[in-house]
């Protein structure tokens, strides 16, 4: 009988639906559960409803429903905030970064101690009184907090809010929020106020969201309600809970917390009635008039506008009302109370005024969003009436549409001029104007006067930092509408301001931005470099990393926009200088990626240099470039290619036959390559370039040079390592080496023997190298080279070669089919075949039968294609190889069948009739 | 037309419960207490006036017997009929006057088992009055000259504060509204507040005691507000702590609002407005 409970459910005609659960005091300590409070909801714990919690998550169906709901709503209501409205989230970081302090802060803490009322006499205690506790309760002030401590404290409060909420201590949560918003009435350490505002409104946002979601989830039983619900969808319990929140908030004693907290849960009005929001907003707007401190008031307005824009963006009237109220109370800023405060805190007026900017910007941004021009004009007129207040003017230029501002730029300049110099700094005003003009164009006729007027003021700014902040903005306008002359003047001015005391060192980001803007608008590099001040401007980037960054951006633009190759000495000199800067930044610590990207940019430049028919000039450019860019291998490679290309271009121009002069020139090119290649560290680059340059030399009839290249290639061969690194991974080099040798062999056909060396000097040299090279263990690579050398030798023994180089006599002409030459070739072939056969034998002994079969087959194919099979011995060898390759059944039957068919076809030709005899001896081994 | 209080008694138990009858008692009481200020500490202690019973009734919902285990619901209904020539007043919780309605459920149990009892309060709202309330706007101007209870008028700083209340006969569910303009003030203003005050009068054989206590204080202006700009007066009447203005032979519950202006030199200026609350 321990747990007998008696519960009373009274249904009484009253506005207080009461559902009371009363439990036997023995079984459960009553706490507040058993109290007779009329508020039915906020203290009763509702078990998490799986349905509603799912809905808060990502249930796809309801998401879909919500999305379509949203779509419908958007169609109905054009007034929703679009993507063109810069959201608050974009602003907050900026504010936090900008408004900081080193002063000591203090925070008032209220102890969270509160006692559950248990005594009968306190039965009637309500939350209302608990709220009073908070106000009168024990509080202590924490002094001497650094800014970071302060931020941490606020974050702690934010955390404890969430904790309180999740542990169902709704009253405590409300207390915390009230405590936080109270901090906003404190303007000591005024420089920090905007940041404080950001931090605390974050907490308020969290609170608003929690309350809204809670009530929303109460309506979601049994079925979730759509996002665009109407009052009829809300059940009584939810309404009662919501009403309770509003009653509680209405009884908060102090003005500022009451205002902020009510604004935070503005959205909840949707649960109560249709017109709630549109009635509350004007009321809260008017309530702000009661805030005496103008800074506190303006931020309260900003918060209200922000919440208003989120919840009901179509209610423009309150936004406007806020702005007009702001204007009406504007004189407060210059009132005695404020001035006294500033004196005590030792804050100067210009600094103080900039504290207003974020809030006024935001209010005006809300007001100006999709507002008709008429309204904006009216706003502007109202501002004017306040004696051209600079602070307002600044915000107007920030927040209003750039097009609107641009169209009236001259008016604005007039107003800026009329402003009082002592208050708001003028360069900020011009900065704001410049920002608008950077995105929208003023009437053409006004542009030059605008620039002149603006620059007249900017150039007078003393502080380099202020100066460059403003100048940077105006560079955009200048570049957009004017020629290099004006831009040059601007650059000259910037240099003049930023050079003294090395002021540029603190302004690299701005200077970089200036450079970026110039590069955006000037793609013609001859114009760009003909600006006298461009290079001096470039010289201001003296920190290496920044300098390289800037050079890179220049080169990127050049590569992207330069269409034609150029020989303009101005461009070449300047860019060579730029590239040299990039090159010189390379050191032992530079990462590969950085080197690659630098090399890519420099290569792009080298490719764009052309002196047309002036080949010698081009070559000397390459000589110079080689000296300049010696640390970047890809650039050296590019230079060798460029020179080779130059030689071939010369040949083309001369129609293939060189004059004495051009012959000397192409030899010079060859010499360039020959002495440049050894400096490369990559062995394959060296090999390929030797071969390529050899081919180019040959094509240009420079026989001894070609010989030298090829000989060099052969002599480098033994150095090829067995593994090379490809994209950071170690790979065997064998495949690359075989590729290279094959390509080398095919070149050798046309290379005539050196008169002073023996027959087939290069071929022998190559084969000797192949023989001596330490191949990988268990590799057939050497034999494969031998097999591929056979076709070359066969081709060499022909009467006329398959291909020749014009004006170069190959061995065919040199020897004229001399029997001794042919015999030499045959001997070489025999040796090679002998070597291959020896190798085949060793394979038979080991586990290499599969490799044996494949090698035998490839030798067979070579003999079939290139050998004279009328020779009985060769014929027999071929048949034996065929049989060997089929002996172990490892060969591909389809290839075999196709080979047989090919032989059959060949045998049809009268001169190859002997093949049909051989065909009879080639048996196809059946797989089974 | 008599309204009823209806509901269910819910009995939850694991096993069957033996009992000697379950009854419900409904009671409405006005508790009056004399403040020490009016009659002195000791008298206040002894002389608290006898409570006035407005309504009382008792019904038996179950005869002695057994309630089965599990959840048992027994419905009930009470007609809300005032006792004799008494009237039912709205629920109100004040300092010296308390009007409270309770419902108690008793389960008598055999020897050795404790009787079970549960009490809960229920709220009573008057039937809305049919008649429409005519708003009675009140304009006011506060200057040093209009003040009473001033010792040295010459030491007062100069100020002119004007304003109006939209009505002093207020609907209890609607906020108190109005406007206030600080037209001029020599000394900066520190705060402007609205103080809601209840005035409770208890009468008894020895005479009567009248006490004013604060219900809530709502700040409408903080700091040196902009002169010439109207500041809204707005206050929501808290539930439970306010009721329609009540006047009976034994006691009275009335309400007033004070507009309190605190100057920076801590001068306190108060302007009082009696209110008449009603439910429409």
C-alpha cells in the first residue's frame, strides 16, 4: 500500500485548466509537483515524445512537407527575406573582432540558489516572486576580468542556460536570460559594448529558440503541426504555457531585460493569435524610448529589427518607426550625460561614435531592404535635417543600395563636406561612399569630379592605416572608370603615404588588395607596366612571403589573359623581374608543390615570349633565363624545349637547307642544350632530352652534335636507378627504361656511323650498356631489349631504309649495301639470337616456363616479321620456337590462331610461298 | 444558473484498498488579517478576524468498502452555490486578504492505516460583467508646484513631466496604458517606474485597517531619457494578485498605480492614480 495516489482532475469553467496530480506524501516528495499553482505547464515534465523529437530532427517526410509548405508560402508572400539580405551571422564575427578592449571588466553574478517551497504558508508562492528573488537576491560582482575572462563567463552562462533548460528548470533558465540581458544596461568599458551585445544576444537567440521549440512540440501531439500553422492548430495547454511565459516576462521589473527577453520570444506570439507579432513590435519599439543611454537604445533597436526581420520581415512599419525614433532621440548622443561618461572613461568622440556604426548599419540595412527609392529619399532628407550628421550619413551609405548611393554620389560628397570635422572621421565616410561606388556606377559625367573630390580628402589623411583603408576602397572605383594615368597617380599617392617609416609593413593585406583590384581591371600588360609607379608599388611588398604571393597573382593574370606571344621589352623586363622574385624565393625548405606551382607560372611566361624572326635574340633570352631560373628544374626543361623548338623553327624558315649563318645558329642551339641537360637531376628527363635534342640536331644536319647527344645518352644509361619515385611512390624503373631504349633504337636507324668509329658503333655501344646494366633479378628486360634490337638490325640491312632524314645520309648510302656491312649485321644478329636462346634455356630449368613461352613466342614473331625464313636454319629455329612456346600450354590460343591465319595470308603472296611449307609444321596445341 | 465544479477522483493503487468511505469537501474562505501597522503586533497576532466562509459542501463519493487495485476514477460534480446570502468572490491572494477555494478529498481507512487526504486549490473567475466600460482618460502634469508632502519646495530641481493614462477603470485582462513625456528636467532622470499597489481594508468590531502594499514595480524608463519624446506607459496586471475591485461590508480590495520618477540626485517623485478593475 505504499504507493496509493489520489488524483483530482477538476473540470471547472475557468480560464485555468488545472490538471493536478497529487501523490501520497510518503511515496514521493512532492516538491513543486504538488503545488496548486495554476500554471499547468512549465513545471510539469513532459516525457520526451518520440514523435515530436523525431520531428525536430530530420524526418524526411516532414522535411519534405515543410519544404513544400515553405515553397507555397514563398509564392504567397513575396516579402520574405531573400539571399540578397546580408544575414546577422555575417556581421557578428566582424563586430567581435573589431570592438575589443584591454580594460578590466566586471560582471554581476546572481547566485543560482533557490529553494523549492514546501511549507504550507509558502504554497502560494509563485514564480512571480521567484523572479523577485533574482532581483533582490544575493549577488556578487566579479571585478577585474579580462576581456577573455568576460567572454568565458558569458559562455558559461550560455551553457548553464542550456543545462537548466534540458534539466527542466525553466525558471532558472529564465533567470539566467534575465541576468544576461541586464548586462546590456551596463555601459562601463564602452568600447566593448558592441561585442558584449553580440555575445549576449546569442544567448537570447538560444533562449528564444528553446521556448519556441518547446511550445511547438507541445502542439505536435498527436500530430506534428506544419511550420505555417495557424492559431487554431494550437491546443490549449500550449497556449496556456505560452501565455505564462508572456505573463512572467511582463512582470520583469527592469526595463532592459523585459524588453530583450520579450523580443527574444517574439516568434511565440504566433501560438496565441494572428496579430500578436504585429501588435507587439510597435509596442516594443515605443518601449525603447524609455532607454536613456543612446548607445544602449540603439543596440536594443538593432536587436528588435533583427528579430523583426527574422520573424515578420513584411512588417516594415516598425523598422521605419525604429529608425525615426532613433533620429528623434539622436541629440542624446551629444547630451551631457554621455559626455560626462566619456570623460570618465577617457574615450574620444570619434571612437565613441564608431561604436554606433554596427547597430545603425543594421537598422538601416533592414529598413533599406527592398525599400522603394521614395522611402530612401525620405530617410536621407530626414538625416539631412539633423545637420548632416556624419554617423548617420555613414550608415546610410553602408546600408542603402549601392545603385541608390551611386546615383546621388555628388550629393553625398556635398553632405560629407558639410559634416563637422570634429566628430566622425571623414575618411570613414569616404570609405563608405567608395564601397558603394565600387559596386554601382555613378553617372558618367560625375565620375571625374567625384574622384577628385574624394582623393582630395583621402590624401590628407594623416594616419597611414586610416589612409590605406580608405585608399584601397577607392582604387576599385579608379580602376573601373579611368585609365592608367589616373591609376598611376593614385599609386604614386599611395607610395608617398606608405613609404615614410616603412608604414607599408603594417598594411600588406590592403596593399595586396590594391594590387588585386588593379590586376582585375588591367589585363593589358604593356599598359600596366608602362605605369611609372607600378614597379615602385611592387617594391613596397618587402616581406618575402607577401612579395611572392603578389608576384604569383601577377603571373596568374598574365598567363590567363595574355593572348599573343610578346617581345615587348617593357613587359619582358618587368616580368623577368617578377619571375626572378618568385624563383629566388625557392630555398631548401620550399615544398615540392610550391616549386611546381612557381615553375608552372614561369613556364607560362617563357612560352609567351617570342621574338618572331629574331632567333638569336630568342636564344639569348633563353641563355639569360637559364641563368635566372637555375633552381627550378621544370623551367630548365622548358628552356631546352624552347631552344629545340627554336632550332626546328629555323629549319622550317630555311626550308630545310641551312645557310652558313643559320647552320652556325642551330649548332649554337645544340650546344645550349648539350651543356644545359647535364645540370638536370632527373635521369629520365636527361635521357629524353638527349634523345630529343639528338633528333633535333640530326634534323638540322649537325651530325657530330647528334652523335654527341646520343653518345651522352648511352653513357648515362648505366646511371639509371632501378627504382624511381613517381608521384611520391617508389616504382620500378624498368618499364620506363625499356620504353626509352625502344624509342632510342628506332632513332638509331637513321643515324649514320661516325667515320672514325667502327661499324654500328652506337648500336654496339647501346647493346654493351644493356649487357652491363644491372637489371633486376629474374627479369627478362635485357632479352627483351635484344629481341627489339633485331628489327632494327633487319631494317639496317635493307637496301633502302624505311625512313630517312632529308639531307642526311644514313648508313644505306654510306655503305651502299656493302656485303661486309650486311655480314656484320648478321653476325650481330646471331650473337643476339644466341643470347636470347641461352636465356630461354635457363628459364626452362627454373620455374620460368611461362616466361619462357612468352619470350619464345615474341622471338618467333620477330623472326616471322623481320627474318628471311627461306633460310633453312632460321626456318627450323622459328618452328622450334613455336613448339617451345606451345610446349607448356601457357600461350594464348587466340593469338596463336590469329598468327597462323596471318601466316596463311602472307603465304598467298608468290615471294612468300615458302611460308606455306612452314605452316604445315606449326601445330596448334589443343588446350584440352 | 449555477455553475458546477466537475472532475474525477483518481485512485491509483497496486492492490485492492480497504477504506471506510471517501468524501469530498469543497470550501471557499476569505481570510482576513489585520496588519501590525494598524493595530500593533500583539493585537494583530490575536485579532486576526474570523474567516468568512463563502461556500462549503461535502459529499460522499464512495461508501465504505474496497477499491480494486489499479486505477479507479470516480467522477463528481459540485454546484457552486454560495452560502446563504453570501456572494462568491474571485480568487485573490493578497497580504491581508486572501480569497481561496479549495477542494479536499479524504479517504478514511481502517485502524492501523493512516487516512489519506489531498487538497487542491481551484480558481474562480467572476462572470464577466455585461456592461461596457467607458474609458476614462486621465491627463496629468507633474511639476515641483503640483507636489504635496514637500518639506522644502525651494530645494527641488525644476522639471515638467506631462502624460496621460488611457483609462483608470481598467479591464483586468487588458494592460494599463498611457504615455509620459519628460518635457524638461534640470536634473537627469535616473528611472521612471510604475508601481502597482493593492489597498486592502479589513473592517471588524474594533474599527477597520487599511493597508497599501506593492504588488509589482515595472520600470518604464532607465537613465536620462530623451526630453520631449513620449514614453509608453504599459503594464500587464498579474494574474492571481489582482482581481476586480472588491467592496464588501467586511473588507475591500482596491488597486492603485503610482508613477514614480527617480531623479539622479535620488529625489523621488510619486503621482498616485486609483484604479478600478473589472472583468468584461
